C-alpha cells in the first residue's frame, strides 16, 4: 500500500523494484533461531537480560541505513539487532503468521502505513504505554497525521489516539522539477496544480523537454499507486473518499468535487506519456533520470535516484518543492513505516524493543539514518543543513510540507478499497471508462465495503 508506505505504496512495486534494485539480501546478523524468543539461545543472557532483538523488515531503499543503524546500536548498547529481510508482501505474511500463532518470532513489527489500521484494530501490537506508562512520542518526531495513534471508537488513526507505534521512515510526496529548464524558461516553482500544468505546457511547447509532468497512472494489483498519486489532487480540491472518515462513512468520491479533482489529475497525466495507464513509479523515476520530464509528483525517496550521477542524466539539476495546491489547499500524502511491539512480546523483551525504538528516533541516530539514505522523521533533523550531500537535498521541501500532510488509506478495510480503486482509476486513465462512471463505480463498491465492515449508518 502506501511507499510507504511506509508503499508502500504501486508504492509496493516502487520499494521492491524501482528503488530496491541492488539491495543485498544478507541480513545484518545471523538469521537462525527465530522461534520462541526466550532464554539465552534466543537473545537472552543467563541472567535474563535481553542481548538480541530480532527485527523483520521489508527490502526497502533504506535497508542499508537500517543495517548501519543496527550495528551502531549494538556497538553502543551491546544488544544485537538481527534483521530478517522479506519482500514487501512477505513481511506482512510473516508478521501476521507470527502474531496469530503467538510464536514470538519477532521482537518488533515493521508496519507499512497502509496496514496500520489492520494491526491496531486487531490488537497485533501493544499500546506503547502498556510497556512504559510514562512513554510519549518525542515532540521532535513528526506524527504524520497520527499514523502511530489509534482511535478505537472511530476506527481511524488520528492525532490524540492511543499510541501504538512510532514512525521511523518519513516518506512523503514532493514535486521534483528541472531547475535548469525552469531557469532557462523563466518559470516559477508552481504553488498550484494549475501553475504546474501551465509550466508543463510551456516547456513542451519550447521543445526543451518531451513531457511536461509525470506521475503514476498505472494501477497496482493489491497495492496503492494511481490512487495514492491522485490523493493530493483529490484532497487539495477538498474531496475525500468518505464524508468524514471515523464519523460518517458515506462515500462521497463521486460528488462534483471528486469529479473536478479527477479531471484535473487527467489533465496533468496528458502532459506525460501517451499511455499513462502504463506509467508506474519506476517509469516516473526513469523519465526524470533520462531528462525527458520537466517535473514529477513522486515520493521523497526517489530523490537520491535522480541525484545519482551513475544512473541519472540530470544529477545536480533537480529542485524539490512541496506538492502544488488545489483550490482548497496544499496536501502531501504520507507513505511512512512505523515500528510497533508485538502484542505477545514478553515484558522484558517488550521493554528492550521499546528502548530500541526510543533510541532509533532520537536525534543522533536519526541524523545518521538520513545521511545513510533513510528519510528522517524528526523535525530538527529535517531542518539540518544538507551541505553538498545529494541525498539530503529534499530535506527543506519536506520541512515545508509538514503542516500539510495527509494520511493515506489506513483503514481496517484498506485492502478491499484498493481492489476497487486501483483498477477502476487505471481504466479511467486509459480512457476505457468515463471519469464520472468510474467514480460512481467506486462509490457503489465502497458502500458495499462499509456495509460489510458494519460501519454504514
């Protein structure tokens, strides 16, 4: 789902294919013995002290950063972090099996943003205050529209809800643009989608670039792709999938606002390749790398790819800005990853796991995390001077976006929603289904999903 999705999130394909290429498979430390985590042979010493934490992870672009951070934690504390690596879908399967079987196979759960509702509602992770009654999220750590907090009554993630997890990788959407071409053509960084559209047309008419704007039009089977990239336009126009998630689950995606947003999204896609339904995250990044695109709506984690001189023809020529605004305002969709503690963790192991989370999101480790390729979740780290490091050029754009973040689909039924949203939007993008008919179809299916979830009025 959401890289992210944290993306998930399709973002899933982005993480495992476009940005996951070349990620080494070996884990940080030994992979044997992940059964019941108790006793000295499974990460405990003879005196009961936890000496090893087994941490599952997806094969993400920031995996090397995770390895280095784990090694640093062991050096500082003596506690070994053993990463167990899985493909994106495999991570969910492994963690689900572990909690359902109460195997104690893992000491932490790495949760993609789009799966948070499922984990929290099912009680698969412990509330962090059940482990340490005094634990609070460090206020320098962004909350990403409440991604780690669960409102059980409303069945949504929301700021002020019960603290279930802490975001460790803060991927969000940004606008990437060609600074050199903007300068040559006298263009201003767009504040609105209308301005982005006008810039794209101007650049195309000049003959200096093939495509004026690129983003995903391709749906993802079981993932979150075209729906994710449609998100900032939808919400920037004041639209939503439901009237008021958590209170009124009546679908409203097919109202006049949703239709206007979708039509503007289609206008943007027309500035890209002629078959936008075939453009996924890998293609968006490739079009920027090859110099064929003026600007792209893409997640921040794509930045290091377009700045890599061995892979990109535009390295050093790219600028980063917040996502443009719609008539109502500016919105950037979040695609984060969250760390939580399995509900069946024994008290001593739960405390050790929480201590690792606390340490990981503290300032010094998060600074190292950012420099090694992760996307930091701390405001003070995002505000640091990036210097000449190309993989940190996007920090200011993220900082400028933090007041406009909007969570992706984090509902208990997000998977069912995506099975409808992704293929239908892809058909609309391909011109096979009219925009209003497509939105009507989605709304009808959302009513059925809400009925099945027992949330209908």
